[in-house]
C-alpha cells in the first residue's frame, strides 16, 4: 500500500496523492528538462479528460492534457528513436499517451500536440515526451 504525500498545485491548492501516482520523467518535458516528477490529476474524476499534468516540485508548472487516442480517431503512434529507451515498453506493459493542450482565450481554438505525445509506461511509472516520426500535427484542433 502506497503512502499519501501532499503536493502544492497551481489550480487546486494542496492535494494529497498516493506516492505511487508520481510519474518519473528522467529527461523532463521539452523546455522543462529539470522537472523530473509529475502527477496526472483528474478533477472531473475517473481519469476523465482534460487532466492536469502537475509538477510535484513546482506548483506553478502544470499542463492541461488530453488523450490523443480519444481525440484523433486513427492515432497510432509508433514509439521509437530518442526517448523510447526511457519508457522501455515491454509486452504486457500498460501504456498511455497524453498530448499537451494549447488553450487560447477563445477556448474553441484549443489544439493538442499530436506530434510529441507524452508516453507513460504505467507499469514502470516512467514517462518521456517523444517526437514521432509519423506525420501528426503539432497543433491538432481539439474542436472541429
């Protein structure tokens, strides 16, 4: 059984999370390479998107994320190259994908980064942001 830890968040104040919910990012996230630990918060409950990918150590660093598999019907990322060794996906590992959202003042123009998803190996609790070789958009419209 995992113990609870308290983190400070940008949008929700202090939040208690199970210690085993912390996701390790050995290389950080692009432009935030020094941030190594995040947690996915689901304020709508039951892993409902959007979710908040909150830094454990920096309360001001938080990303709104979506599951690209729920947004892009034919999204089938091929994980290879730089970053793939970090997530070390083996047969039977549970893997999930998150795309960082860019939310302008007119939220109907929100886009997600489908080109560089965050790949989480939930079995090993490790993640990396990976640039896909496939031709996905960096600014895929969330709303049609």
